[in-house]
């Protein structure tokens, strides 16, 4: 603030904002600003910059407090320099706020837990039944719930109203469990409990007709035996 009667420069405005003035000095600054439009504008600009900087420092949530720079004992800034000072304070506030956000993001970033290795349960080759064309491969991997991937190739494209279907098979009892549809060429993954896979020991791929009968048809095209840790071994 500048005393226009004496031309003396003071830094009372920043000291006023920080609560560093005595009661008499506060009254003197108040009386001066009440009659000086230039100092009122300066006080407004400094108040905005000081508020931005204070809010940014308060929101950092850092373990150590951020120390504000000491005010140099220099003549009060001219209007052009005053604008640069306020712009600098605002820029510092933005930088500090950005640093605070970055620090919080780093602190809150969850620690990644390495995924456990996928256990290979079984793998087998599908072969054509009774000389039928086509072949395939079945892989099973996982723990409690296994991903069973059935790859098929070389099967004839089924005629209209027909499709290929995968079954689990127990050759000793001929018990069968429907799993799902597969294509003549492609790869399809099914998720089944490992305990369920252990109750069977073979994979069967059949050609089914869309006739509403949920049972296995008389036409098996691919088959393979498999072994799981809890199941029996096929031939």
C-alpha cells in the first residue's frame, strides 16, 4: 500500500491479510483503504491470490506443512507489477494443487496383487469317431472352476436344422452330461466345476437335430478321453 500523502511505500496489505498488524495499524490501514480506490483494488487482488494459495496448501494433506515465502521488504508494487504478483500467487496455487492431487493419487493407488498361476488340469486330442472327418483339442485349466476350451476343425458344415454339441461322458456307465454348442470350425470355452469334470472321463461331440429332443443323438463325430486330478483315466 502506498501513502499518497507522503509517497511512502508500505507492505501493510499482505500483513493485514496474515493478521500480523497491531490494532492501531489495522485501524490506520482501514481508514486509508476506505478513501483510496487504488488500494482497495490492490487489497482485492491480494486477497484473491492469498485465498487461492491458502486453500491449495490446506488441501495437500501432506505430512509436512508447506511454508509460505517471507515477504521481502521492498517498495509496494506498481499496478503492472501487482498484477504479476497476483498472477504468480495464483500460478503457485495451481502448481501446489496439482502436486497435492498427484500425491493423493499415488497414495491411493491400490497395490496390485499378482494373479495366481493358472493350473493346467487336463489336455487331450479329439479324434473322429468311426472314421468321421474332423479333429479337435480340449484343454482344461483352473482350480475350483475350470475353463474347458473345445477347439474343432475339419468338421463338415452341418445342414439346416442341425448343429454340433459337446457332452461329458462316462464310458463305463454311458452316463452323459450336456455342455454346450460348438461350431464346425472354431474355439469355444465353457466354465465347469472341477469336481463335476472329475465325475466323467471323456468328451463327446455329437451332431444334433433341432427337433426338441434334449437327449444325445445317435451320431457322435468326435471323442477323447481325459484325466483330471479328481477323476479317472481314460484309455
